[in-house]
């Protein structure tokens, strides 16, 4: 009996000793990494040299964008916000070095951020494999080319005219109108037409569909759950391999995905002359490098998120800032009303030449970028240099747009809405305009960039051409109170509309 107790005591002693050594090792490693490692020269709060938990909490609370803005304002354009995390307030060179082409290949996406897919097959937006991404991008390039956009102009105009009709009904009723909802309904119907060959009837119903509501709820939930993954490999495993595999979560994810997949299948089975996305793809079958059916589903799913909410966000933010700046609103309204008398008369080609409209939209994207947080990359083996700063392998890096675009070092009156900075006004001669990249840069920049620009121009021009708007007092701090859960968590943008008096 004594022998057994003695043996058990030895085991416990050895286990305790090993645990103590492990704890000491972790403490020494953390101290070395904090004060003597390659990232020790980059400024940031002392606590964040040791733990990523403060940042994870900011993500969970929807305050990541403001947290990084505060850190950049205090510590400068390069900050360390975690033991292995560095953020840049990027100039154009920084953008290219993080997200663009580099000798040896692009900097890979951070696998923790992009995670897994519902059907196990990656889309053009989620794949981390450069070869697969290049193949898919080549296939889709025809569908988003200038030629395609020219062919799609009648479809886009149909929806801009429909928006004007529905807003005239609201103006006639005298009731307040949520412009955010109407922008979202329009962009979802446009992308539904381009992706499914039919709309979602959201603009007709003037209401979010159940499916779209699940998108917004799902993105917010996923963002909060992502914050848990920062706490270590065990929480990350629990989120990715346990929680996301539970029946309840899988059911909600599949509900959204199945909605898309069924409509993509229906569209692929139907021949059409309509210049939608699928009719304009590079004509290859799967055996010769074309898209598989699962890739059709995955990409349809992405298009219905990336090509909708982001455009509506930009339009809503720009409309808000116009309503907060009456002189700018008046100047832009005069420009729009000088080229057309009704929504039917607006032409994409003419709108693209309107300098003040373009400047207003550019300033709106600077002040209120749809992608407000960073899209993280993970430094590959051997490390890289970013704008003269060496970053070791394994470090998570990125540019947080909201924080970067409000840096006083980059922009005069950085927190104010001034479209003139984009028009050569000498007052803003030192502004770092090429640091504004709302669609990113490099091989993974937004494929639908030109489509988004056309939609933003014609939808904003339609609203200003047809209506005079007034922002209701409860929305005066509309941007200031918003949180971010990957996407902006927006409240209604309440306005009153009256028919334009010409």
C-alpha cells in the first residue's frame, strides 16, 4: 500500500514539475516576444504585447473599427494590437505590399478569419489557394467586364426606375422612409436578377425577405463567434469543429445556402438571352477547368452578400453625409438635375463623367467604407518587408479602412465630409488620396468593382433627381452609434421625401 502511495506521489510530483516548467516556458516566451522579439519595436498598449483578449472583446462588442482608430491616432501608422498582430494605416505602397502582387506570390489569407464553407467548396472570395483563385477569377472576368456592364445597363436601369416609383409612393403617403431599406431592397433585387435570373421581389414588397434577414443575423453571429477563436486553439476548435457542426447552427447555415443553391440550379437549367452572370461566363466545362456545380453554388452565395449589402451601405452612408452637409447636397443635386429630368433619362455613361458625383461617392467611401475592418493576411515563411518594416513569418497583418481613412496624418479635416479633396482643392493638396482603396488592390481586389460604381452612381442620382430629402432628428448620430460585426450593424436611415420641385 505504501508502495502504491509512493508511486502515485512520484507521478504527481513529476506531473507538477512538468506543468511548472511549461508555465515558466510560456511566461519566458511571452516576455521575450513582448520586449525582445521582432515585433517588439512596434508601438501599442503594453497589455496587448501579451494577449489578444482585449482585441477579441472589441470584436465581440462591435467596436473593433473604433478601437483600431484610437490606437492608430495614439501610436501612429503601424501598431501592434496583439502578440502576433500588426495593423497598418496604409499608403498606396503599403496596400500593394500587403494585398498586391509580390515576388514569391501574394501574402496568404489568414485561415482563421476565412474559415470553412457550408458545402466544403470555396468560392472566388473565400479560397486561400492562389491557383484556384486565379482560375475562378479568369472564368468570371467576362461577366464583370466593361462589355458585360454595357449589356446589363437596361437591367440596372429597370431597377433604378422601379426604386423611383416605390419612393414616389412613399413621398405621396407623407410617411417617413427608411432609405437604408430601400437601397438594400434595390441592390438585392439587382443582384438576384444577375445571379438567379429573377429578382427577390424585395423592392416590390418594400420589405426585407426572411432569407435576407438570415444573412444579416448570420454575419453578426459569425463575427461574435470569431472573437472566441482568438482565445486559443481549443476555443477555435470548439467554434469550427463543434459549434458549427451542431444541428441548430448547421440548419441555419443550410437554410441560407440552400436558398441560393436551389435558385442557381433553376437558373442554370433555363436558357436565357438575358446578360446575367452565368450567361457571360467563360464557356468551359468542369473537366476543362470550368466551374463545378458546387462552385456555382458557393459563388452564387457570395455574390448575394458581397454584391448587395456593401453597395447599399455605401449609398446609405453617402446619403447620410449629404443630408448632414446641405451645401454639398445642393451642389450635387444641381449637377444631377442638369443632365436629366427623370430617372428614365439617366445613362450610366453620362453619370460616369459627372465629376462632383464621383467625388461625393469617393468621399462617402472614405468616411464610411463598407469594409471597415481589416481583411487579415498571414505572413509566409521567411517574413516580409512592409514599407520598410520587417514582419516575421506567422504574423497577422492588415489595413483597417475605417481607422486608416481617419488618420490626421493622411487627411486634412479627416473626420469631415469634403468631396473637394478629390477635385484638386489646394486646401487638401497634402491628402494621401491613394491610400483610399475601398475595393482593395491586387489579384484579390473586388471583381464587381465596376458594377458597384455603376449601381452607386445611378441609384444615388435617381434619388436626388426625383426627390428632396430631409433627415429626421433621431438619425443625426446615425454613423456614430453604429457597431461593426464584419459588416456595419445599421439602424434605419429615416428621412422624409418630397417630390422634387423643378
